[in-house]
């Protein structure tokens, strides 16, 4: 048997997504994968424990009815957006939301538009589904270039706040794209709860817009994989038609409901991350040859004017201090390190280590 003759054509040139390093052993400070700095609230853990009983042997609600209802009636009630539960799709993490969008809209050869640099899964999924890729380079300051407003294609993906730089795109620009683009526009708002900006209100003005969100970052549920999307109910109906049954497990649904119930306390907690983001930015900007890009997310992108020392910082932080940050060996990003915002203790350890390494290289 020759597997190469059996697999789908797109897989023959397919490069899988490379997640951030997950270390083994104790003593590591992980600032490389944009996880929330804080554990789930005790109240949420309590609700999860109470749910682990006879229900484990039964299938979960395939429609996630209660969660969808609470997303529009409670979680997003102040966002001036859609309020019908039938405009909500629930997925096994935001990545399944993106995958389902491809299942619904993208045939082999269809043009898919996204920006560079941005979240790597857009390119991975486009390759997996055999799409024609139109990757538009962002401006030097990571803003949207003019070609964004006259691009053509089946689906366009916009990450806002954008990973890896962390800056949001303005709603005027996103709405202009929605009006000009002939296909579906997907705004991935994975990190939007760390910002005061959101494109959710635009859903009332653009019926070709999908806004994708997740409980992984804001609500510290990365391990449970719970994502969702809002869009016109006809789009959501199509997405529900092709999703796998029981795609959101029972524990994830219970945890999501509990997060919505305790959302005010969680949002207050996340203000500490925003405060720490500012502190890290101010301290790092004080070094000669180092600058931090403005961020609306729970991470910052640190630029080194001398790109030859970027990897020295990366490896010294890891090998000498057991601190992980993220480096992207890609065009235009070689002299940057992305640093997730940790707890005050973790950030103190990072800044202390950075100071020691800077004394040698800067």
C-alpha cells in the first residue's frame, strides 16, 4: 500500500500548525502561548465538580441550548449585538469554529484571504481544504493595507486583536471591508475581552460577517476547548448542519455557563492582566534598542533593533531562567519576541531575568 497515492491532494503539500512549546517538569514560567495568567475561579471549579456524576455516561446537549441562550442574554448583553440564540454557533474551541466555516463555504480552488503576520491556523486550514491563498501583508506598523479593501474571494479572516502584535483593527475599516468583500468576512476576536474594542455591533449592519470568540483566554478554559461564533441565523444554521454531533462536551458547557454566571468577577480579575500589560510595556520600553508594540491583548510583541540578539534573549530566558516566550522564524518577525502577560510574580521574574540578560547584550 502506498499511502501517498491514497491521501487527499492538499495533504501532500500540507504543513501542520506548530503550537507553542509545552514544557515538562516543574519550575517553568510559561509566557509563550497566551494562556490566561489566572486559574479558573473556585466557584467555577465547584460547578464543574458538581456536574461530574452520573451525567458523564450520557451525551451532552448537542445544541448547547443553555449556553447559547446565556451568551446573547447575559454575556454579550451590553455589546449592542445580535440577541437571538439562533445566531450563536458553539464549537470545540475557536479552531473548530474556523474549521466549520471552511466546511460550509470553501471548495477546493476557492480564494481565501487573510493577512500576514497573523494567526497561523488560517493558512493551515486553507491548505488543508485546498483553497487558493491570498495572503496580504500588513503595513509596517501592522495596520491594514489598501489591498484589504478591494480584495476578492470566498472568505476573509481578520484577527482582531491581531496575533502576534496584539493591536485591534477599527470598526470603520472592518465595516468597509464587509461592504466591499463579495464573500464571508470572519473577525476572530479571541483576545477581544482584553480590549475595549469589538466588532460585535457590526453584525447588525453586515449580514456577511461572522464574529468568532472563545472562552480559552478570557475565562481560563483553554483546556476545555469552548468557542463560539455570532452571525446571521442562516449562516449559523448552515454551520450547525455540518458540525460534528456533541462537539461541545458536557463539562465544557457547564464551565461556560458558570463563567457567564461569574463574568463580572472574571472581568475584574482580567483588569489585572491589562494593568500588568501596561507595566511590562513601560519597563521594556525603557531599554535602549527595545520597543514594545501597542497591544489590546493579553500579550505584547517586543522588538529588538539589533535582530542578532533576539535569539540570545530567547535562549537565555529558556536555558538559564526557565522562562518561555515565543519567537517566530518568519519573514519580518525575526527580531521580535512575543511575551504573554503572566501573574505579577511571573512578570517580576521575567523582568528580573530580562534585566540580567540586557546587561550582557544591550
